[in-house]
């Protein structure tokens, strides 16, 4: 009997990890990116294609068992233009192929909260990016409820892990300075507790959602760390990596807002800094207790991450 075919859209840190894990488990994987990039493995077929082309993606996904939407449309200012057609095409491909649709989501849709986020907490986005992610889930859920597709979503907090790039992880961005023994300029309060999600735990959750029927028709919170401040995490990483204690300088919010008038990316960033203005915690107990996905022990996450981020930071400093 031929191995199941799994489609992974996007070869960022999560998409790459998902593809690797599926291939190691003996599944055939088609990894779809515009460039045709991705890891090499006998069971991973790297496909160069525009996933926002409905016909092309439908052909690629024919007879697929699961489609994992791990796409990253790039900088925040591009989201409004790129995400709607891309998400619609991935949803259409799942419907036409009969594959389960598993989407990598985030926590933006909840907006500012005063309690740990759970999978059944109502979505109340406060900025356009959160509203966009909320609409993506609502569209997928509507198709699921209509019987056209089996859909689910994994919601993760900010990434931590060896493969999390500085350009897409705010913690990795700060660590790139801290672990090079330089001052790190931070955008918000570095002493507010915050949940962090290991890339490997995101991948494990996505794969579980694709294969467990109990997961379909609902979002799920990815098991993450206890809420711990940015400063504390950077200090822990520095201690393991042999770097000095973090030297953090906060950029005044007024200065960021002024810069946002002329720099679209900074303007979009300001819209989600509420996540660092107050405690930002998650409750993934349903994911753990119902689906059996557990977070990697925090000490192990730090031990795996610190030396890789330290090496990268020193290379960056020398460049």
C-alpha cells in the first residue's frame, strides 16, 4: 500500500520541521514553495509553485491525505494583499482533494486579553492582522460545518528554537544582540510575563491535528512555556551560551508610533505590541489532555537553542 501523501505549503522553520517529521515517519511529502526550496529527503518532493494559483495547487494536492498551511506571506504590510487569495486557494485545494486542512495560526485573533488564552476563548482582534487571521479561521470553519472540508488550526505564540530566524521571531531578534554581548533595543516592556512556543512543538501539534479526527472542526492552542518575561528568557539563554547578562533598552512607544507614520512594518508592529504590555499566557490543557501533545521541557528547549543562537549572533556581529 503506497504511503500517504501530505502537502506542506511553506518551508519556513515550521514547514520544514513538519516535512522532516512526516518523511521520517514514512509518509510521502510534497513541500510547496515559490522557490522550490526545502530539505532533502527521499520522501520529500520539493515543488516550485505559486500556492495562490488555485488550479496549480489543486493539481499538486490531488489524492493528498492532509494539507498543512505553514505559509508565511512575508512582512506584515503584505498580509492584506497576499493572505486572502493564498488562504482561499489552500482551502479550495483541501475541499477538492478531500484532504484534512491543518492551518498554522497564531494568537493575534484574540486581541488584548486579561486571562490565559484557550481554544474556546472568543476572537476579538484589535488590529487588521488579527482580524485577517480570524476571518481565515471563520472561512475554514464555515466550510467544515458545511461538510465541504475537515479543518482545524494550531495557534502558537512567539517562536523559540534553534531554527527560529531573527526576522520572524521577536525573541530571536533580541537574542541576536544579547548573545553577541551587545545592547538589545526592545519594542515593549521586557519584564511582562509572556508565553513562548518551541518550533518543534508547533510541528508536533500540526501533525497530530492532521491525523486525529477529534481535532477537526476546532482550533487548538499549541503547548507552550509558562509565561516568562523576555528579560528572563534572554538571561537564561545567555547563561547557557556563555554570554553576558542582557542589556536591554526600551524604545519609547511614541518614537515607534512616529516611525510608523513613514515605515509600514513598524506601524503594523505597533498594532500587536499589546502582547507585551501585560501578561500574555496560554492554556493548552485541552491539547495536552485530549490529543496527548505535550510541550518540550523548557530546559531542553533552552539547551538546544542557546548555542545555535549564540553562534549566529557572533557571526552577525563579525559581519
